[in-house]
C-alpha cells in the first residue's frame, strides 16, 4: 500500500554528515536552494520506503526500516550524478534527526548488571576522571570549531553545510566517547532547523541555551577544567535495582517534539521520591503526532503485567517487585519487573501531600539549582512545583503585556502568571487555561513546571482539589478530583460556581507598567533606551535592564556575528544604561563581545580573512553565562518576594 504524505523519515546524524561531505564545493553552495525545491515535491510512502519524484525522469528513494535512515547507502537517486548528487544531500537535510532527543521508549531499559546495580559496586573513578586522550582532544576541538562557526553564522547563515559539519563533529565526538557534548551538538542542529523552518515549537531561548551548553562543554573539556567524567557523559542511563516499590500516581502529561510523541506518567513512592513511566516513540508524520501524544494517555503502562492506562495510573497506584530506576527517576521495564494495581492516594494524603508542604521559594531554589546539573544527573521532577493557589482571573502582565491568568500562592505567597505547558493549539492545555480564567476565586492544588523569568511564572500541568475546601469540581468519579490538563479537557460544568463578586486580578502596577495596564498600551521609553539604529532595544519593563545584554546574546544566535556592529551612539547608550543600573560587569561583557565580533583580519585587498571564531565564541559564552546566572538570581528573588 502506498500512502501520500508530506513528511520525511528520520535520519541518523552521521548519515547527514557523510552524504553532505560527499558533495563537491559547487554543489554544497547549491544545497540550501536544492533542499527548498525538494521540500515542495510530494512524498509517497510504501512500507519502509519513501519516494520523491525529483522531476519527470528522476526518482529519489529513502529506505528507512523502522522509520529511520541508518546508512547513506539507503538514500538512492536515479540521476546521472548519483551518488554524489545534490538530491541525496537535500533529502537527508529535510529529514528530522532521529537522535535529536534521547530515546524514551518503554522497553529499552537494560537489565541491571553488577556494574550498574549500585553505587557501592561501581568501578573506581580514576579511569573516568582521567585527562582527555589525544583522539578525544582532537574530537572536542573539532566540535568546538564547528559550534563556533554555527554561532558566528547565526540561524540565518547556518545552512545545510554548516549543520552537516556540526553533525560530523558530533559523530566523531560520540565515537571518541564524548557522549554528552555529542548529544548537545545534535540538539543544537535540531533547534537550528526548527528556527530556519519556522516550526511552531521553536523557542529562541532553547537554542541560546543549547549553544551555551555545547560551547561550555567543549571549552571546559579543551581546557581540562571541571569534572571530566561528567563532561564526557554516558551512552545511556544506568538503571539500579530498587527491589519493591509502592507507587502512587500523581499526573500524566503528553510529550510532543519534532521527532517523538507520547505520554509520561509521574508517581511518588512512600519515601516521597518522584518516578516516571514513559510511552514515547518516534513519529514520522507531524499531522499524526498530536493524536499519538494524546492517545498515548490511554495506552497501557508498560510495567510488569499491569493493565492500567497512563490516565488511570495518574489516579491509582502500583505495587512493583524487581523495580529498576535511573538517576533521573525513570522506571525500567525489564522482563524481571512485576507490578500489580494498588490503591492510589489523594493529593491531600501522604505521601503525595508532602510535596506541597515545602514553601514555594524553597521549591524554586531546588528547581534552579538542578538546572546547573547535567541532564542525566538531575533528580526526577526537579523542575516541578507543587503549589496551593487561588485564581485571580486575567490581567496584563508587564508593560503592554497581553492578559494572562494569574493566581496567588497560599499563605501570603507571591502572585504568579499561569501559562500553558505546551503551546500547540491541538493539545488541551490552552483551552483548559482559558476556561480556568473564567473562574476567579477558585482555589486549586496545582502541579506545574517552573518558567524561569524575573516574575513568578508556572507552566500548568495538572490541577486538583486543595485541602480543607469545598469541592471545587463537579468531576466524574473516575477523575478522583484531579485533571491532567494536557490529556483531558475541562468543561464549564466541571468548575464550581465561584462567587461573582470575587475580585478579578489587579492590574500589574510594578515599575515600568503603564498606568492603565491595557494589553495594547505602549510603555514610555526610559532614559537611555535606543529607538533607532541597527537593532532597536525595547524599553526595560521592570527591574535591572538585563535585556540590553540579553538581547545582544540572542541577536547573535539569530543573525550571526555581524549583528554586533551597531553605531557608536547605540553602543554608548547601552553602556550608559547598564552602568547606571550598577551592571558594570554586563557593560564590560557587552563591550568585549562587540570588540571580538569586530576583530576580523583582512588581506591586502581588504577582504575578511576567515578565522576559527574562537575568540568571538569565548566572548559570547561569557556574556551568555552572565545573562543566565543573573536571570536565575532575578527569578529566585521574584519568588522570594524580593523582586
């Protein structure tokens, strides 16, 4: 059977690197244009083969068993220049990277061995912490140069050739055993592709964070600083034996990325530790990704012989024998694991209730501290917050900001903005948030993911009934007084009628906010803000003018090294605004970044001589890390009521 589709199979990163490297320099210059033309051609699929008619005489075939092109020989073209043709390279450029995210399928967890069963039985760390070998050092230097080149080019200039070079360096690093920087490089390429294609899940902040992590890893490894074993990373997570576990379901959420879709269930054990069970698989069709994610909530939890679905488990419990668990809290699904259904626990009862007993500021501090750890070392749920709140209705947030749902934490806690956990319009998050906005005065117990900002923000994942309050919901009995906002839809009848006299959220009147606080109001321009020039700066909405440096960091990622060539008047205005706010270090970093960007050697004819962008990448990395640390401090202060 042949199906017509507009989607491409996944491709392993090293295949992209190999195919693009096989092109001549002339064809490499034509690659981006060829990929744009090929993207307009219809794609048909028959089993494990994807076919594209390049023209009336040429057919391109991609053999992708399991939906992934694993070898360059699996990409075949019928043109006369094949295999060194631009069609093959254009095709793999259009395919999503199969290893862009860590595989999270439910069955790949290995059985624990004596080496990974416990920390006490681990090998001595002398080997793991040994200095880099010569091949490792060569590989990490190659990766650093490729990453610096992508940064210097920016999203607009980082075409298929620059991406392929970064993937080639990533493959070399992976072969050398540098798994963490290799994975970071693949993630950067995925985000660059999303930015260039205008994908709805693209976030500039994620791309900035990815480049910062990648360049930080390669710089630390090259310099021989930091814990080398952590910087190297591991090929896959190790699972430890846990024996018997009594799990109580908390909530379930959909997972939706450019390459994977599914659901993850969260549970708490008797000791208060969080664990996850995943049903996340690759998808080859973007149109089917959302149904796959939402539908995964109804699929059976892959743990022992249980017949619970993810939605059911979020309100029930499991008694597990022979359990295995990774450092990030993920539960293994090996053949030796046995699990049977057990009673769940209300959010207001132990052990779940203790998650809400920690003060909000302490939870935020825990979440921010975990961001500095490698992903594979972060405790499960380290970015989750468990709060009791009262809805305040919608109000503009920030100067000229759009109305957002706001809530006040219990016991005199801060007022925070509640956001959708995922912005895809076909997921229930946004519709549920809009319905909650119609119920000011409603008290809720919520679970959300911290959004780091200089005002308290939370990406809402699940809601439930708070303790010692009238039933806020008129939910069916099988929902047990809680709702998974990404998998289930609230109805108007589900919400208790709230006193219509309950006050709506007060307008945000913090410094920098307009007097009427309407969504389309234009804030006044503070002294020192530039309104003309190459990159006009927005006014500082409140607090320190961190945006002056942060915007330059982001602009570099978007448009490349040449973005940092403003007029002297613009540079002086930025410098004055930062120094007036007491951010002298930020001013020095911005001046250093601009100086590094402008420091380009020229030949006798005045042409720019290519360099390795190392000095520029170093200056950008310093500015990016400063911005990151300052943003973390401002977020912590905001939740502590000091903002």
